[in-house]
């Protein structure tokens, strides 16, 4: 969905037209669900948070500024909701949001055993990275955000975000060659 399409959908929502919300859901529902799944590691929580996200979007659409980069705006809402979810449960947000590295592997047909094995492998891989590197990788791969959008969300220079991503991928490639990621 382009910024102009998103802006048009927001305008529909502001006028009480639910088709605007449906358009946004069609474009981002799966992506938002995967983002929540990567944070919670629980399908039910991810589904609940996804539903809550679109209700919240409907309620706070008046705060959106057209032309300001909608992907960063919706990602910020989702990140805040995930943090609130963990805060309410009395837990901290996990440092390693591991399932995001290969979202294509998480389909409705994935077994619990497959998910657990993948989770353990990704946890091990990401444990070699700093928290900031982990977050950048997750935002770029799972949420499919551009480096520019990530820079806005993290309030970091674009070059720093791109460099940290490349550096993190390089670390993982080096460790894989050395056999430490097995």
C-alpha cells in the first residue's frame, strides 16, 4: 500500500467508512500478525493483539498526519501495543524476537514442534547480536520496514541503521562459516 492509498483509507475511516479500515487490514493484517507473533511467540496472543491493533487504529486515526510515512506510524503503534501487552502481564518484552527472521516458515500448517525447533535455533543465532542489532533485523525482515522507516522509529541516522544491519548480518555469516550457529 502506498502512502497515498493509506492516506485515502485513513480519510475514509475519519468519515466513518469501514472500508478504509478493511483496505488497511487487507494490506497489513498478515504483517501485523507476524510482528506480534515474533514478539509474543504465541499464536493466540498474536491474534488478539492483531484484532486490538485494528480497533486501536480506528480509534487513533485522528493522530495520523497524511504524508508522514504510514509504515513507521503503524509499526510504532504495534511496538507500543506489544510492550503494553508484556507490561500488563508483568513480564518484560523478550530481547530476542526470533521467529521474525524467516516469517515464511510460520504458516497455519507449521507444527508446534517445528516452531519450537525454529525458535531454539533463532534464539541461539540472535544471542550473538546486540539488542539493537536484533531489533533492526526483526524490523527489516519481519515487519518489512525500510532502513529509512526503521531510522525514524528508532530515532537513529539512516546510515547507522543500515550499517548496524549489515554488520549484524556479517557477524551471523561469519559465525555460520565457523560452525558456531549449528
